[in-house]
C-alpha cells in the first residue's frame, strides 16, 4: 500500500447531499433578526461552505448518509420538528460525525464579514496589522518571588 | 542494488533540517568542513502562512494541519498510529517542528537528569543540567528567547529580551495562582518581543502554531538556518533519505536518498548525523538493516524505536464574565512549576508543568463550544457564542512520560511513503503513573480556574491530537547494552554516526523539549569539535 501525496478528493457533494447539508446547517445556526445576523444557510455563507469542505469530504459524506439513513430518505421532507428530533439523536449517537458537520459549517460561518463584525472583530486577517495585548501588572509576581526557590538541587 | 547516482562526498551529512539539525549545522559550520543537510520538505514561505488570509483558522485543518496524515503533502510521510491513543503532530520542511511549535521554551530542570538517583524511576541521563547550561544559554541567544529572569523554579538564567505580555489572561490566572499560593511565572518564549537579529517583533497575530507570518517566532528557518547557509552549509530540500549505508569496518559511508525528481542517489559522507526527530530517526535506522546490522543500524541494544515518550497533555479551560485576550497574542502566556518535582503524597513519581493559554479564534470557539456542549444548535446559538468568545482561558498540563519499551516505533509492513520507504508504526499506551499525573493535573487545574472565578469549566484528558513531543527512541547512555548513543550522541555501534534529535532523551521531563533538544545538539557539536582528531576512537 503506497500512500500517494495529494490524494485529497477535490470532488464535491451531490445535489442530494447538498440538500441534506443545507437542512442540517439551517438547524445548527439559524439567522437572528434581533442581532441582524445571517444564518449558516445564507447564500454567500452556504456557497463558501460548499467550496471549503476540503479534506473533510469523505467524513462529511459519511455523516450526511448516516442522517439520510436515519431519516429513511431525504431529511428535508420531514417536518421541522421531526428534523430537529432526528438531528438531536444523530448528535448524541454519532458525535464524531456531528463534529465533522459542525466543523465544516462554522469554519465558514465565523469568517463571514457580517458575523465577524457582529462579534466585535475587525474584518481582516491577523497579518499584517496584528493586535494589541496589554502588558498586564507585573507586580503580581511579588508573592512568587518572595516565596523563593522551589526547584530541587540534583548534585 | 540497482545502480544509483553517486554524489561528491562531503565531510558531514546531516539528515533533517528541523530544530536539532539546524543547531548542529550552524555550530559545526565554523570547522570549515564540507557540510550538507538533506531535508525531505521545502523552505516554508511566510507569505503562505494561514494568518495572511481570511481562512486563517480553516487552513489549520487543511494544508496547515498539525497531523501529517491529514495534510498528506509531498513532504509528509504517512504514519500508522492506529495503535496509539495519542496521534502524531509534526511539520516536515526546513525548520521542522519549530515552524508549527508554540515557542513555549522551558528548559529541563536539574532533577530531570537524575530521576533514578532521586526518585528511583527510569534512568539517569549520562549528562546533567550543568553540562548543558552553557548550551541552553547559547541557544537562547541564537533563537532569541523572551523571558523574565528570576524564576524561582530554575537555577538563575539570563533573559535575552523582555517577556511576552501577561495580558488580561496572565493577570487573571496569575492572580488565581497567588490566591492559592502556587508558583507561576511568565513563560520563556521563543518569540521575539523586540527587533532581534533581523527579525521583527511579535505583533500578537495569535497564530503561532500555524507558522508565524511576522517572523517573530523563532523557527529555525529564520534563526539558525540563514546563519548556517551564510557560513556555507549546503541545505538540499525535497531530498528524502531512505537508509544509511555501512562498510566492513562498521562505519557509515553515507546515505541513499530520493532527490526532488524522485531519482535515487547516494551521498557519501565521513560523518552522518541523524536529526529526523523521535519518529523519523528510528524509522531510517530500522530501515537501514543489513547483513551487518540485521536488527537495524546502531541497534545492538535492541532499543532503537523503543521507549517512545510523548508527554501526555490534559487541557482544562474555563469561561469568564469579562472579556480577556481572546484570539489576540501568542497563545502562550505563563507557566507553573508548582507540581513539577516529585511529592510522594500525590501518588505518582515525577510531575508536570502547566502552560497557561489565552483564548481561541471564533471558529475554534465554536468547534470546541459545540463539542463541549456549551454551544447549542438553534436559536440559542448566538447568545451562547457571545458568552464564550474572548472570554475563555485555561491551561494544559504537560505530564512526564516515563520510558517503557512497550511504547515504540517500528516499521509498518505494508504502509509506505511516496518513495516506497516503509512508514513508521506507533504502538503507545499511557502508563499508570502518567495517568495518575493527568488526573491530578485536571483536579488542580479546575481548582485554579475556580479560584480565578471561571464558569463552564471543561477538560480533556488526555488530549488525543497532541503527539508533538517525540522523544526517547534512540536514547543516550554509558552502557551500550542499555542505550543507542553515548553521552555525546555518538552511536555505540557505528563510530561515525551521531544522533542529535529528541530520540536521545533518556527521560522526558515534564516540560516542552525543544530548548533541551537544541542544547543537546549544540553540546554534541561542541564534543565533535573538541574531539575531532580522535572522534572515531
Ligand atoms: C503543533 C506543535 C506545537 C509544538 N509546540 C512546542 C512548544 O511550544 N515548545 C516546544 O519545546 N516544542 C514544541 N513542539 C515540538 C517541537 O516542534 C519539537 O520538539 C522539535 O521540532 C523537535 O526537533 P527535532 O530536531 O527532534 O525534529 P524536527 O524539528 O521534527 O525535525 C526533523 C526534520 O527531519 C526531516 N526528516 C525526517 N525524516 C527525513 C528523511 N527521511 N529524510 C530527510 N529529512 C527527513 C523532517 O522533515 C523535519 O524537518 C511542537 C510541535 C508541534 C508539531
């Protein structure tokens, strides 16, 4: 067995898989009118999600198929209450796969301009501007100093 | 053996351009010997690092994942870790693990070198703290370590430049430690806090473990390597070594490797130095088995690959009502050595340190919040997120792992890399002593966070994806039956073969290992230089 490099599938989800993911994401992060926030199925965010699955594609597919199997068909045809109940069972029964769907979704949701601004971030990458961190109060170390040496001599 | 191209010979061949390979290359450069380093990966490009783009957190699960198996890039080799509860993290390229490390830079303590004499466990090192002290100091200068002199947990040591800021997180957790009367101190950090030897100061990008775009973090591609290359050390990248060759005198004659075009070549050398880390080095030594050395090269003791140590980690985090540093600033903050030295009342031998850390970016806040049950799906999601984001802080405990032969690196009989070289297979389980230590560190960590006023405290023990300290698989010692290399890194069996990476650790201590790995590499270089006329006797 030879592991080839760059064997990462560049494939994409089928329309049925996309529909299931859309439905799951709508339950995970709905929009908030109060905060003026989009949900995870906002068209720009969901398009970003579909583009950015990357190395999670095989595990995500497995997760979506598990959900479809639990639903006995497309998740979207169930009522909203049934969907929510099923997804709650999925999350407690398959936390590993639920973690994949969550990761794929929040990775894109929390880099959306509107979401970043709303949680108090500047809409930019960390570099090259960086961030400020206060020095803090160095006098807090006084009690540690006055307690004195705590290492063991080894000679 | 099919015919392979034979290169011009060199005096010294170093295999691996990571933390230790860089340090020894730089130190040996002043001998004016012809020195060549073969490195399987490439030079990292800081303009490619995730913190330069809006997908800075996402890329840490993709091409900048710490797991080589997940990255699966051309520079990486696969690792069978199915039989290990802790998974391997590394970076394969110039700088090695230092490109991804957090730069938490503690030294071992004097007692770490004397664990058998002091605590009756494992073995003493054949060298001691005092022997390494000047090399620790030299390495601090070369790497550019930010620290505060006067830590009562260590013998006196100089600070090269001011420490990284405490920030709100350091204040909060330091105050809690004061309440409990427990030791804490700003961490020694391989991160420049001021202009230092052409490197720009830290601007708190917050993403040290995915490569520092600012160049403030001391990865060896920006510290030792530019100096070594200026001193005419040759560094050939994208060259993967498969095995070391020997002659009838039981001396190493050089190494076979695959060049960037996948062509096999032989590089003759007078001295061969292994610096491929605690997994890469035993892998190549075991793959160098021959009629002369049927059990693998330098392996008459049978210990090559055995005694693998990781430092199992526990992580304890809590949330606060007021905002802390969040995603800003190096994740590193302060450390505590309160539980470092053996105390029989604790029910385990040896100890651990805490590395306290700041908050998480928005994506990691969400993924960990969801996994920990603190962040719900549905309408409550947004309010809950706001209670977590920029309000978390915590610590990891870095627990001393005792050497056990059962924990080991072998060659996988089936899995191979893209050049057809057998992949390493890891067999590892956490020992009882370490488990008790992990449990102790979780309980004390919760106490600390409670004293700091935290709510929603969570912990993970052990952290599964934390196999980033790779030690012990070719240990040093005086007795050839119980060690692979001698007290100055030379193989007992093959007199011109040296090992300088984390493999040579006799015990792991309970702190991050890189300062010690590099101090050992500088010490071995010094020994080579001072013994140059009778090096092989
Ligand atoms: C995410 C992460 C965080 C970390 N944080 C810290 C920290 O805060 N503090 C700390 O002290 N340590 C930390 N570490 C660990 C630190 O990176 C290592 O201890 C250190 O880099 C090990 O040095 P080394 O010389 O033994 O090996 P490495 O630095 O791993 O170098 C080995 C080099 O050898 C090359 N190589 C391997 N096999 C071959 C071959 N067959 N042919 C050619 N080249 C080969 C590799 O590509 C690599 O470049 C961290 C590591 C990671 C991954």
